[in-house]
C-alpha cells in the first residue's frame, strides 16, 4: 500500500477471481451453506425428475391397499384411496416450488422497480408509493392472500399473484432504503459525468448494490411463499384435489391422525418443513455469492 | 510515566496472522507530548489500542510490557482496566461524530464518565458536566449541555469528546488523529486547546497523526513508525532538519510547506524537472453572477451568493474555503451535477447552465468537463472492477467498444501509473492511492478541457499525496488541461495553482495570483487560513 509505483507481483489470476471459483470458495467456507445448497439440489432434482422416477402414479387409486402404514412397498404408506404417499410427496415438489419461485420472482421484480423509483427520485412519488405499500401491509397478509384467491378464483396462477402481492412491500421497502443511501454517492455522480442518464445510473450502478441484502430476503421469502401456498391449499383455497400438493395432503391427512394413520399428514408436512428450512439456510450463502467484496 | 517495551501485536485474519506492531519501545514522560507519526497501516493506532487494551477481536498482544505508573497494564484485570480508562489514561478518537452516541444529549455523555469514576454524584453531575464543557471553551455551555451531537459542528463535537476525555482529569491523554476531517482553522483551535489543557494540568500526551507538520508543532518528541516498527525517534526540529532514516526523509519531503515546489515533495532520486504548462489568454470557463439557493427549514439558504470568475485555457485555479463556504456547491454547478438558481456558466463561449443537469449527459460538452471526486473509495462502484470504472465514460460518451476500448483503458492506466494487473481488481482490493489513480484515469479518459478536482488528496497519506499531486502536474502539461482545484489546504493549492479564489459564506473574499494571495493576503480571513496551517520547520535542502 505504501508504494503504488512498484509493480505488484500479482500477475497470476488467483483462484477466487472467477465467478465459479468464488462460488466454490463460499461453499467451502461455510458448511451450513454447503448443506443448504445440497438440499436445494435435492429439491430441484425432485422437481425436475421426480415425476419420472417415482415408483407409483401419484393419482392411481388402489382401494385394496388403502391406509397402509409405511413399508418397503410404500415408504410413506398409502392414503385413504390407496395412493402412494411417497410418490405424491415427491411429485408435489414441482408444483410447490413453481408457485413459490414464480411468486417470489414476481414480487422481486415489481418490488425492485417500485422501490428503486421511490428511493431514487423521492418526493411525492415516494410518498404515494409508500402509502400504497402501507395499505397492503395494514392487512393481515394471509387474510389478504385468501381474499385475493377467493375473489379471483381457485387457480395456480391466482395463488402466485396473491403470494406476490403480499410480498411486494417487503422488497420495495428494502430496495428503497438501499437505493436511497446511494443516490448521492460518489460513484453515482461519477456515472452521471460518464454520460449515463438517471435511469441508467439507477439500473446499472445503484440497484445492483442492493442485491446482497435482497438475496437474504429472497431466500427467506421462498420458504415463506411455500408455506403460504400450502396454507392456502390447506384451507381449501388454492390447488384442488386430487392434484398432489403438500398443503392439501396435510389437510387431508389431518382427518386421519385421530384414528392413528399419522403418515398421511406427517410426511408431506416434513417435506414442507425441510423445503422451508433449506431456503432459510440459503440466504447467507446467496448473499456472499453476489457480494463482490467477499472476493478477497 | 508510561513505558512500553518491545511491544508486539498480532491479528488473526482469514489469510493467517498479521503482525501489526513488531516490537516497539517508547516512553512518555509526565507533562510531555509524544508524537507518533506514520502512514496508514503503520501500526500507530494499534499501539494505542493495545496499551488501552481495546484491541479489536482477533488482536492480541504477543510480547512486551506496558507499564503505566508502576502498573503492568498487560497483566491488569479487565476490572482494573475499566478504572484506568478515562480516569488515568483517556483517549480522543479520530471521528468525533462516531465517538459520540448520536441519540444522547452531550451533557449526559459527559456525566456518564464522571459518575462511572465516582467523580460526581447524581446531584452535582450536571454542574460538573457543565464545568467540563466550559473547560474546553464551549460557549454557552449550559445550552450546549442539552444538545445532541448532530446539532453541533464537527469542531464542537471534537470539543465534547475532549471534554469527556478530560472530565476525570487523567494523567495521560492519547489523541488519535484528533483533527482529521476538521477544517484547518478548527484544527488549530482544537490543537491549541488540547496543548493548553495538557500544559495546565501537567498531563502527558500521545499525539497520533499522519501529519508530520502538525506533530512537529505540538510535540516534544516524535517517533516515526512504519510497518509496525519505529524507524526514527527524536526531537521534532532535528527530525525535520536532519532526518536519519530514509523513510523519515521521504515523509519530511512529502509534507507540503512554504518554499517547497511540487517536485520537492518527491524523494530526491525520483525528482525530474517540473514540466511547464501553457496558459492561453482565451478564457475557457466564465462564471457570471452564479447563485445557488436551497429551500431551508427557516427560509431559503444562500449557498452561493452571486460569484463570478473565469479560468483561462490551460490555467489552474484554486478554490479555497472551509466546509460550508459553498466551494463544493460551486464546483458541482460548474461540472453540471447541480443547477444554479441563476447566473451563467460560459464554457468555450457557450452557456452550459442553460441545459438542465438532468439532461446534460447528452450535451456535446459532457466529455469536456470532468471531475475527480474527493473520496476515491466512495466514487467507485463497489461492484465494478477498476477497468470497468475507467471504461465507463469511453463506452457511454465516446461509444468505444471491444479491443479499442480495452487498449484505451490500458493506455490510461499506463498514463496514471496504475499497474495493468490491478485493472481486474475490485475497489476494495485496491489501496487508497490506487483508487485515486483509477478516479483520475476515469476523469481524463475523454481528454477533457476542464478537470475539476474536489480535494483529490484529502483522504490520502502524505507520500501518496505527493505522488498524486505530481501526477496531476504531469498530466496537465501533457494534455493541456485546465484545473479547478477545490481544497481547504492552502499549502497544497499553492503548489498547483496559478490563481486562487478564497470563498467564505458563499462569497469570494479574496482572489489573485497564488503567490500574491499567499504572501500578501488582502483579506483577514485568508490570513487566518494561512496562519492556521501547520508550519513545519524547513528542512535543509537535500
């Protein structure tokens, strides 16, 4: 540091310099992150290949083998119609992940745009947007989601929209704060001198700097969105039977717990819990990956 | 009174162990002031943290002993240390705003330390706190007692910090860069105050600073540190006139002072002849009756009150003033980041103030006026590499692409002396001086006619400052640019500028050729600025 004129013996590119190298470094550095990514890979595998790999058709009924306890034939047992619970749990992964990823992506995009605008230009725009978001947050969020689905109809798309709407305020506020503290920073000013329009300064220079905290929010939110979708299905708003979905399966299985057939509700519930757990663990790792300052 | 023997401190980091202090010994006598001078990373602050035993996590005293008045501070229990801190040994920190709790009234913060050390009871704490505030010459201490830190100026906050440090009448005061970030007149006031209080109370003091000039003025003895070692120790006068160690000589040379030219700041062996720059008669920039008014809580605030000046083609103009003088607002209006309330800015005869700043990025003159920002760290996008920062104006304004762009970026890096391998680094992987070079390369990428320099060296060590200032002089001669050099430091302005403007409260109070203004200030304010600057003893010509 003392002498900048001397050539630094740093001509070789170090391992952490490439994006892939950095990801490997982050994963190695923190075993929890490694575990989270491994579990994520498992869930993604289930989502992509699950339907092709499961031993039974998730919709095929078999009245002769209804309500059987877990066994080598049926790892998670069978339900009241004789369907294989294990197959249904695995096949449901795709639908549940789709709902949560789509909903989070939607609220991420909309929230980022609204928050960036509010944070960068401020003034009346900021005030109006903030009050709108406050209005959304004034509702009990789950009740709001119920209302949206009930009003728009029981479809997968509507569950996605409802979940997205109730999440928008969190993203918008986070982005607003992150953009706001950087809007007069030196690098934003320098970018203007370099011929960037306000919009470009915002989109290319300021917004990406809010990604690290956003990634934490995204991963927590993914887990939360899965719970939300399952919750909606649980109370009968959302995915309709017989489609395999964790929320419905827990709801249907709940009726049988009193009579001792615990596996109907426990296994989908366990999967739901593991999925949420995975996403919650993922946050720190994702943040470290998108933060260039971790590349030392 | 305090004696440190063979102290070494190490920090555990992700990349292994770092030896911040590697075996230093020093003594502080009662009533004497010891200066520890060094650049960033020299271990001077770590030394003081170690003796107060407030090292960051991961830091550890490895060897050596620290004895204060017969007590071994290294062996003392945490409980004893708590009694010693504030009562026996006190500390003033670098950033006074960060050292004060923002949500508590300053008076209460003074009371805290008094009550903690049983110097006051709940009943008389307020009176004693006010007395402590008065001791540091705070006007209207009774009213200030109820103020929050954000309501006070930087200099006032530093006085509060001093009041807290001195409230319990400690025997030893450690001042860690107490005036960094303060205006030059405030710096003088604060340093004079600390010196006077130390004399009055017979207090020992350790002054930690990167400014050799400042240390020479207020210290009885100076130790110079580099890379965790003491390289030289001695009497300030002697250190300046006859530095023994090469590093001390480099520091002495790099300290701006009266009578030194800009090349004198560099070590003798790297000095070359100062290139001449040509000043044409044609005015490049003409500012007429520029006014900037902000809407304020209690009526509009006039930041800039109708100022006019011009810069000739090839000329360097210094704009000097303290914080709040309107110099930054003026430079931001000239570089078209802000719109003036009224007035004209003629650049090459064209009124560029007529185009609003929000649309100026498409103006054909955008590439002609560029700026180097004050804080190099803040002015680089943390997510972009050095190369991407330099390439930005080339890609956006000059529409360069591909290999041509890369070649130009490499050429600019060469021009500012930035080693090529560093181009792929992110800002946090670069040192302060390297970041300053990236900022300069970006600003000169389009070969602007006018470059605005907003305190480009304020955050840099003196030796780096010397290199960067000389780089600017070379670039000016090479590219024929005009400079508008904004600074609070007259000693630096003098080195670089042909003419100088002195601003105060939004008005120009003094102007003229630099030598005339410096040697013969016509305005009282200019005189106070010149007097406030530390005057290091002149070294013997090397």
